[in-house]
């Protein structure tokens, strides 16, 4: 999705090699360390261009755990934020996860030079059986730490909210795996800007999004490893906010276009409101369908995908944006001239699996590229070299390379993911579902 000049774009794109990062204790036995419940932590990120802070805002637990039960002490992707949970008594790493945020992108705009703002984010973790230290670290596009915070979580803390008796919103499975819960990825599809009277329409669009997702490889051949759940989250008003038209709507998640003054960038500022709508529903990843014909959307790694449901391009856009939010894939398109040339520093290897600055190409798709492919690879030779090093990607025309001339992550008309993107997605699905 289009971004205005000088945005930090790693919040939409991220995929480091899926290398093991387990602690010295080896594999973490899930049932002996975790109690099978979900721990949700809500954080507040605040600051300006020089002062940044993180703080814990809320702790709560829910029955069940829909997340992974394998590779617990490993990071799935690098992300812009890394959370590590260690046993308070032994110091052993028992769980790690990562994500990206709208806050990171905001820091790269001009607004932080003028005023401070706050953003929120919610993180889902398996609840430990005993006290655990939780460390959250935010890093910038150069992989340098810009803020971090640590606290000790206690399952005995009486001020941790228990959400067991909260009634779940109406929901239905659109696609259900035949596998046990720990062998499938649970994807919740939420309604935004649909009133209670419009929910039948929402379910139609949610089914279309599900069918479209499962028509692409590697999702298609791994369809039995996914659950898609449509959640009827009602709004008071129909439609979503379009600031450039002076339209502001009272909706479930307060989403709006013109994020950071980019007309097509559709986001929901409060992540915790999205998670509130999913209480006591099994989920790991989130797609939000907005009731609008306006073209646009957004995808933020391990946060959410937001797509305009009624736009004619909804089908390819939802697949593209989910490539960001689930797979951590970077945009492979670029602009001529010096527009957004600073999105990815050329002396730092991006942690996106599908772009490279050649700083550490061994960690990217070198294993998939035949010997003798010219660098840079000429787009005229795309038929000869389906995997190569094509200059231009991540919004930059020079110094950043993409693996294929065309891909679903480059334009809406291309019908498939390129070889490298499909491989990265397949490995991530395996990471979440295989022991």
C-alpha cells in the first residue's frame, strides 16, 4: 500500500530468515510451563522524535490458547518489536514473539518533531504457570534499540483481569481445519463499519476473502492448516471514515483513510479495540474488512490486515495486505527518482525475506537462485530468470533488490506470489504448525 515520503516502512514488511533462536535449554515443553490459557498484555507507546517510552497498561487472561505450541523460544520473524518471556526463577527463555506497529511508522513522519503522541498495541502470549519476566524491545530500521521495558508477570496477581465470563460476539467458521488446534493457524475476520443489519453482507465479503486467500499458494496446498472465523463486530454507523471527504463515522474500531495524510492508507489507530472484539474467540491473526468502496488498506506485521470490502480490487488487495501482516513480506514496488530512497538503509540488510540490499544476501534467497544469474537481473530476462536480483523494491529504485520481476507483492494484477515469497510463507506456516 502507498506510503508518504520518508515513512519507516518496516511496520508493513518484515521477514527475517526463520533460523532457530532457542535458548540453551533447548525445546520448551509447552504443557509443563504454560497452563493452556491466553495472556493478553496491552501496552502504550508514547513520545516524540527524541523521547520514546513504553508502558504496560493492562493485563488479562482468557480460557484456551490458539497460538503455537512449538518453537516457543524462537522468533518467527525479526519484526520491529521483540517480546521475550523468561522464567523468573531460572532465567530460561520460555516464549518469544515479534510484531510491528503504527507507532514505528509514525516516528518516521514529520509530526513527532512537532508534538508527542500515544499509540497502543496488544500482545497475545501463553499464560505461564509461574512468575515470568516479560521484556519488550522496540528497534528501528537499523536494528538499533530505541525503547524497552520489563516487568514480572505473576499468574497469582489478583489485579490481572479474568475474561472467562465475557460473552463472545457472534461468529462462524468459514473454513475449518480437520487438525487439532495446535496444528492450525486461526485467522479472525472482523467487520468494520457494518451495522447489525448489514451482517449478512459482511459474511458474504468474509467468505470471498477466505476463498481468495486459499486460492493462492502456499495457502492452497496447506488449506487444512488454517481456520477462518468471521466475527460479527457491529458498528453504530455504516461505512468508514474518509477524512479527505470530511466523512467521520462511528464504527467499531474507528478506522480511517488518510493515515499520515496518505489518502489510501486505511488503518485502525487502537489495536486494543480490535482485540476487545475477539475476547473468548480463538484467534492468532486478524483481518478487518471495512464497509467501503474506497480503494485502500494496510497490513502491519502481527497486528492486523485492514481492507476495503466493497472495492472491486478487494480480492487481490486482501491477499497482498495479509502478505504483510501474516508473512511479513515487503512491498516489491518502487518509485523513480529519490522518492522514499531512505526507506531501507542500503548498508543494513532488511529483515524482510523478499528484499535485499546485498549486505547479507546469504540470509535471503541465495539458495533459491541458480548460479550465473546476472546482478542486477534485467527485467527483460524475467522468463529466463524467475528468481534473480531485480533492482528496485521496498519503494526504492536503487540499492534494494527484489527476487522476481513480478509478484503479488508488487502489483494487484499479478496472479501469484513469486517463488521467494511463496517459500517464505510456506516456511512460516510450518513454523507455526509443525513441531
